[in-house]
């Protein structure tokens, strides 16, 4: 069996939660929200699901080695994504 290396890699789940506020710092429910991840080989985007808490949204996406540069990816986890 061939090991998973840089050519195949493995997906990394990125889970995130966002809370939205108005200009006065009060929680604000936006109704709908979307995300757009830039700086990866294959841009990720989509709607963000609202939770039961007002103004709180949560979702997830996957990054693969190819998303992070393919053969140039070193295997180090990204610290931030622009």
C-alpha cells in the first residue's frame, strides 16, 4: 500500500464560528451570511449556517494539499488564510 504523501495528502477540516454585531456593539442577526476563502489554489465559498443563537453563524470547509499549493506544499498547517 502506498503512503499518502504530498501528491495525495489528506483533507483538513476548518471549522469556524462568527458572531456579528452592529455599530454599537450589540449582537445583530444578519439573516444570511456567506464566506469566501482566498489565497488557496481552488477558492472556497458558500453560505454560512445560522445557529439557534441570534447573530451566531457556524460552518466548515476542507483544505487539501492541492488547495495549499500542490507539490509545493510542505505539510505545515497554515496559520492564517488570506
